[in-house]
C-alpha cells in the first residue's frame, strides 16, 4: 500500500474533520475510515498534533528539522575533535 505524506496542515484538517464527524454522532472508527487513515495513524496524529493550530504545527516541524541539522553538526564537530585528539596523541 502506498504511503501518503501529509503536511502538518493536512493532518490538523483531518483531525478537525474527525472531531466534526464524532460530534455528528459517528464513532471514532467510522470517522477515521471516512478520512482514509488507520485508527493507529489517527491516534499517533492526535498525540502529536492534538490541540495545535496550523501555525504551531508548522513551527514544530521547522524546529524539528533545525534540531536534526544541529545534531548532525554537533556529531560532525565531535568526530573532528576526536580525530584531532588522536592525531595529537600519535605525535607525542
């Protein structure tokens, strides 16, 4: 089955759609089927995005991306530092 990548805005829209359907009397299972995702996906989304606005979700994704970039940078610098320490140890 092909995996769809939803943007945070789309996820929040689908979560709101489920809320509307539930308030109209449908069960969560029926509402989730109607939006085209699994129960598991719905609960994961609700845990991550529940109660968020679109702007907050955009900011969260932007910060997560920046965090990954910074972690990679720190790992690279730590490796460089270890290589330099090893080179100094070999020279003495």
